C-alpha cells in the first residue's frame, strides 16, 4: 500500500470503510456491492465489532457459484459447465467466479483488538471499531483516525488530525466512506446505501474548518 520515494513511486490507494450493519447482513452485502462495484475500490474494510463480514461473504459467494464454495473445486465446476456446451452458461460461470474472487477484497477489523493501520502516501491512518479504544500513541502518530461505532457519519478536523466515521449502514447520508489519494490530494467521499455519493471532504492537513456530514 505504500512505498518510499516521490509520488510516482507510491502505490495509490482507493479504500472503502463500511460502518456497522447492526445485525443485518443483507444491508452489509448491499453496501459492499456499492463500494466494490459502484465506487470501484480496491479494498473494503468493515468497521463493525462482529463477524458479519464472514457471514456476508459466505452467503454472497453461495449465491454466485452455488453451495460448494471451495476454490479447490473450481475446475470441477468449470467442467460441469463445459459439458452443457451452452455459451450463456460459460459466460455466467466466468462472471460468477470473477465476482467470487472479488469478495476477497472485503475484510473486517482483525479481532480481538478490532483495529488496523493503513498508509496513504506519507499519512498514517488508524482504523478501529470504537473511538474510545484510541490511545495517546494512536492520536500522536496518525493523521487519520477512522472509527465505526457512531450514530451518524462525520468528518471532523481537530488540530492536524481528521476524525472520520461512515455512520451505521442505512443511516442518512452515510454507511461507507471511500478514501482516495489517486487525484493528488487525499479525499473522503461518503456513500449511502442507495449508492449515492452524499458528500466529499478534502482531507487537507492545512484546513481549519470542522465539517460534519448531515442530511
């Protein structure tokens, strides 16, 4: 995700963070579809404190390729489709397998700490479920502090640091944030469950305004 040297040597990032689904894995699947296929991110990280990602990925994969989700059986599944000798079945098989592999782009915060560290160019981001778990070292070292437990989406600059939360899935104006540094300046775009970008915030370190995202 990062490299030393000038900007040409830095691997540019387009990462989504998804808010808690509050037990509704169907909403998590819809939100994941929004950011993976609509916003075309390279990775999506779920900020909930549960294991909803595993359940969502399993259900989604089952819908795509059937009850046997084993990667080891991909050639057997391909042979079964080839024996039918119908081009439309082969096309559907290839689309399903590509989509199944795309599901590897969805991940959760690793337990038990439920935290992750990401790097955008020369800026460090700490991702957690609960903002209360951030310690002094996190706040001192990171310029982006991204958390999942909240009532609503928010982008707020305090000093030289940005606090970001997508808000729970289904909450007005949010549910996911796409953090993108491919345009030369780091930006955070909020998306709702309908796939609409509701707000984009430039995460400039020089800005002084505190901005909250509301409907």
